[in-house]
C-alpha cells in the first residue's frame, strides 16, 4: 500500500509540474488549517433540507456540535441524524484533520465567481478513511469553498460552502453536501421509503445523486462542550 501511494504521489507530482508546486500547496494548506484550528469547539443552530429520493426527511431544525479533534454530532427532531455512516461529516476540520499529509498544486478554478487555488490532498496515514481530497481554496481569505473527498466507506462526496459573518473562523453560513446514493450507508433509525416500487426501480433510485443542505443561523464558538453530548 505504501509503495503504491508513493508511486501515485510521484505520478501526480510529475503531472502537475514539479515538487516545488507541492511545497507551495503545503504552505497554503497549513495557513488554511491554522485558521480552521482557531475553533476548538462550536455549537450551531440551523435548518436542514434533504433531497434524497428514498428517504422521508422533512425540512428540520438541527443542532450541530463539534469538538477537537474530530468529535461531530448533528441532531434533528427525534434525535436522528441522516448523514451517512463511515466517518463522513460536514465539518472543515475533518477534511484537514491531520498534520500528516501530502499536498499537490492542481492549478486554479473559478467556483461561484470566486478564483480558487486547487489542491490535491493525500493523507499520510494508510488507514485513514479519507483517500483523497480535492480542495478549492479562496487564497485571499484562506477559505475552502469546495471540497471533493473520496473515502473508503462512502465513496466520493462533495461539499460546497458559502461564508458570511463567521468567515473569520472558517465556519460557513451555508453548506451543501452531495453524494452518490448507491454508496450511501444509512444511519441507525433512518428507514427507506420506496412506495412499493419494484426492485429494479429501487436500484435506479439508489444510483442517483442525493444532497443535504444546512443553513446555519448562529454559532457559539469556543465556549466548551461536555463530552457527554457526543455519547448520547
């Protein structure tokens, strides 16, 4: 696995130009990470909307909890989260949650009228659930505006962020999370709703894209959170 990863890194480095670009990308990622790391914990209130063909999920008020290094919990009415299992969260700290990574410059792109630097991020830990992340970074504001992440357990998913009054903490006002429903692992307590469709129709539904949108109304930042919140 390690030798394979080294070969992949070499090929990527050659493809994107030179190892010098990789050094510049690492410096940028470290700056973005330092900004994200200003947040030790937060409690956020927001509204969650879902667009998943086979899940009954009305618009709901949610509370989101985060605590370093990687504790994350989203609670909606009834205490059920609809985020997929397998280590997926909608927190930026999860994407750059380690100092052990390789970053490669992948050029530039315009995302929602914002000029971004594109960085390929490979975790150094062979056991990491995240295999590869492609980050689109607003270099001037040191904000991740889009991330495409490939995981071992939940396929590839995409995050798009819009920032407002909490941008200084790298916390978005709105986040869109999209994924392939075929690889979606249902959390405990969530049931499917196929309305008696035949098996073939169920498979068609499960091969579609799904999306989750969270619009945050407020954050309480760095005020401390009891660990019991994450054990319930």
